[in-house]
């Protein structure tokens, strides 16, 4: 029985690719897709993000890699908000959280 519990705690998510909902973040939309391998977050990609203004492109080009890296380290949607990219950060967390709920085993 202890072997079974050890193996179930190691993989928090079902393997696969899961897409979160589109989240309106005032300057645009954030939508993420998460790839789960071996029960862990292997990759998080932005499918949509605010990019119709030069300022949005510049801010998000800096913020998005940090958000992706933090999600990989945390293995959850609980990441720090990136200063200057608060709305993108919040949209990222909401979309990723919903995607990860779909991936729960």
C-alpha cells in the first residue's frame, strides 16, 4: 500500500496537453497551453498574449519567460506577479490554473 501512495503522490497531473481558457486582461487576451509528462509540468506555452501595442510586446517579451520558468519550478499556477506585467501575470495564472485542473488525476 505504501508503494501505491508513493507513486500517486509523485505524479500530480495526467500526461497530455491541456489548454486553458482565454482570459481578457484589458490590453488583450492571455491563453496558455501546458504539456504534462511523467505527471509533471514539462512546458507551458502562451497561445495568446497582449501584443497589439509595442509596449505590450516589449513588456511581455520580458515577463513571459519568467512566468513560464516559475510555473515549471512551482509545478503549479502559483507564480509571482511580474512587476509591470500584472495583468498578463494574472491572466497567465488563471488560464494555467484551469488547464491544470483538467490535468488532475
